[in-house]
C-alpha cells in the first residue's frame, strides 16, 4: 500500500515535470488565433494522468506545470497567464476525468466513451473559461466590460475548444499503453 502511494506521487511529479517541459519548449502560436493565445502540449501528460490516476492527479499536474512555468519567467503574460492556463487545464481534466468515471461506473468502457469524455471535458473547459476570461483574466490585461466578454467569446472560446480537443486526442492515442507503467503494473518481459 505504501509503495503504491509512493509510486503514484512519483508518477505525478514526473508527469508534472514533463508537462512543464512540453509547455516551456513546445509553446507555439497557431494561426488564425490571437497572437497572445499560444498552444502548448503541456496538457497531454495531465490528461493521460487523469485517465489512469484520476482527476485529482490531473489537477496536481496542471498545478505543477503552471507553477514551474511561472517561476521560469518565460511566459510573457506573467502570473495572470499562468493562472488562466491552470484554470483551463484543471477544468479540462476534471470534466474529462469525472465524466469518464461516470461512464465506467455504468459499464461504458469502450474507447468511444473515453473520446466522448474528452469532448465533454473540452466543452466544460471552454464554458468555464468564458466568464473566467471576461470577469478576471481580460480585465487584468486592461480589457473590460463588453470588450472583455466579446474577447472571451470570439477569441478565447474557439482557441480553448481547439486546444482541448487537440490535447485530449493526442492523449487518447497512447494513454492505454502508458497505463500499466503509471499504475505500477508494468511487467518485465523476457525476450
């Protein structure tokens, strides 16, 4: 029991560091989105962890990633951008992870249900980020009132939908293969 908990903590720390490195080195601007909205593949380890270790692990990895990125000083948006990234990522993994757990509880374990849970997580993230951006993030950057709401709806929402589905799709492509390793059930195969 104690070794399982230690293994879980090590996996979360490792995936958190990997998420930070993917964000640090992989952050890119993708046209046609606004230039301040950059995609980073750092959500991928968090989504993988969410499907294997649970939503709390995914949120922890999002926190590690955002915290390390803020401390690195690379982000041009400072603590506001790091907080927005954490809120978006945490919303994605909670929405995807909880919906996946509900599907599995009712016996829906086919890959199609897993993909649906990723889509649900993406929609929940986009929906949560509309008021978060309009009421908090954009005003901190100087955009207030109607302009903040228009920006949240027309700039951030399409980007968040794209970001969520891309990260979730890449994660789903290989999370089953990583599951035994992350859960500490990997077997040594002799050739």
